[in-house]
């Protein structure tokens, strides 16, 4: 019985099947909104699914000089890390599937793994453009990770816990304290764009400069899995932000909480699409500059505020 | 056709990613191709995305009369694309060499070097004609294989 429940959780809900479907929906919402912001029709609703199926049916080319095993395994590692991270995030309740004291840090680490696989993928491709994209994605990692983590620490500090479900419970009891983390929320949204490598931080896959960036040599099935992992990362990243910064309405009926969860994630995806439509791509040194000079002080300010407020917090 | 291959054909028709390659054109066709990719013409309606790398692309949109210098590069980029792949020749030069037909320094047409699936004549063809060419090429994927189609560009009024 336990094994069946675990398999159901891993393969169907909230695991692989749910995440991939929701990832495709989120990609559709992102692309459609982006198109509407540009005053055009945009893709039909099945577009991400058609892209995925088409890539599955294409020839997969592996460069002769690349390490074939590493090249083939990396997309699966990225996807596995993202799906694992989802088990620690509350979805239909203020409880998560595998929550324990300290799971916030585990989720943060699991969400770093896809970026590392992008780096390794670019490096393993033995292509100049891919290597350049790989180095850029690692440079970018050092810029956005610190503000993102600082921003995520603030709400945890206020709730005096490292566990996402204890945080959810605390904020359900004291919903007004959610507003204390507003600055951190803004910092996290911007830093998440960097994590997902989306405009204005899509420097690692800047197609006008370095062809396809990290994924230059990827084709067919492997590219399909990588794209799916990125879609899932978008959902899980947004779900993490929703769990940490928007923990309202968690005490309702599970179905309502689930609908609210979907709405929160799609709201964050819509915000990301708005950012994508508003800004152009930065150069890598502008990006690092922005993250350390503006995002980082903002995140520190949020931490300071939290430390002061936690003196009066219940 | 089995269900699986029908789903696959459907996906291929609905999601053609293109790569743009200039084989020595005067840039007029390229400007029209780039214009066709702008939000005004909204190619994402058909699922068309411009990709930077041939590894991601399904359709190569070529312009130019293939100068002898670029012939090898054209062949190499075509070979870098994963199967199944298609080529659309855009402009009079790409279709037949145009005004450069028979010159000592050109191969007079993309189809002298790599197989071409659709021709879009015009000097240069309008963005609408290019979109029409690509969409008609996708239409042929659903039907059993036929000889390549030739779309008719919008002729300038005398």
C-alpha cells in the first residue's frame, strides 16, 4: 500500500504527470500573454504539447567528441531534481508530502541542480557556443542565487522555522505578517527570472550572440526533456515563491486550496511574462552589476526589516 | 497510418521551427524573411519559431543564389539539422539563380546543392508569400508525398 501511494505521488500527483501537464500549461500561458502584450494572436493552446511531441519524434544527434553518457543523462537529472523539489512544497493543504524541518534549504538546493546541469550540458557538448553559454549560466548563477536565497530566508526568519509546512501554518494563523515580506517578494521575482534564464536574464541562451547557448548541440528527445525540465522548473519555482511569499487561504477546503495554488502559480507566470515583454536582454556584466548592486542591498534591507520585526512578531 | 504516426505528423505540422540562412543574397529576401518574423505577421500562430542553431530547426529558409564559396557551408548546415528536415527556397535567386543564373561564381539555385521542398519566387517575395510558402509546405506533410509545390508570389502591378 505504501509503495503504491509513493508511486502515485512520484508518477502522477504531484509528481511527473501533474508537473509536466502543468508545466506545458504554464508555458502556454507565458507565451500567449507575451504575444498579447505584443498585440498579436500568439500560439494555439496545444502549442507546447505539439513542440514536445515533435521533438520526441526527431533525430537525436550527439557530437562525436562529446561524452555521450553525460550528454544523455543530464536532461533526466535536471528533470528528476525539479520533480523531487515539488514533494516538499505544500499543494492542496498547509502540509507537503515529505516535509521536515529544513526542507526550505533542500528545495533551494534542488532548484540549483538544473542550472548546474545546464552548465555541464554546455561543457559536455564540446562546442564553442555551448561552452560560452555554460560559462555565462554559471556566472549568472553566482549573481542571482545570493539575493534569491536572502529573500527566501526573510519569511522563514519571521516564522522562526526552516520548514515550508510550519511556515504555511504560521502564516495561516497570522496572515497579516505576509505583508512584511513584500520587498523580498519583488527581489525573488526578479531573481527567479535569472534562475529560469528568461528575459531580461536570458544571457546564457542569447540566440543572437551565441546561437543556442548551452543547448546548441542538443536535439530531438534530449532537447525535449530539457525543455520540459525548464517548464517544470518554472512551475516549481513559482510554487516555491507562492508557498513562501503568498501563503494565504491555506486553511480552506483542500480543493479550494489546490485551485488557489494553481491561480497563484499562474499569477507568478503572468508576472514573468510581463517582465519578459517589458525588458530587453542585459549584457552579462550589466546583469551581475544589477544583482549585486541593487537586488542584494534590497534583499539585505528585507532581512534587516525582518530581524527588527521578529522582535514584535508573535 | 497508425495513430502514433498521425499524432507525430500533426505535431510536425503544428510546430515547425525555422533557421534562416543567406547563401549570398543581396539581403532583400532576408529583410522580407525577418519582416515575416516580426510581431506584425505573428508567425507563432502557426507554431513557427526562429531558432539560432540548426540542431533545433525543422525547416531551413534559404535565400540567395548559392555562391561557390558558401556551397560547402550550406551543405554542412543542412547536414547538421536532425531528420526530418525541409528546405524552403525564398526568392528568385534561391529558386533558379535569378539574374545570376549561369554566372561563373554561383551554383544557380539551392536545389543544385541540397533537396528543396518548396519554392517561393519573387524579387523579393512579400512576407505574406513566404508565410504562404511555409504553410503550404506543412500542408504537404499531411498528404502522401507529391512533387514539390511552387507557390505564386504577389506580382508587382505594372
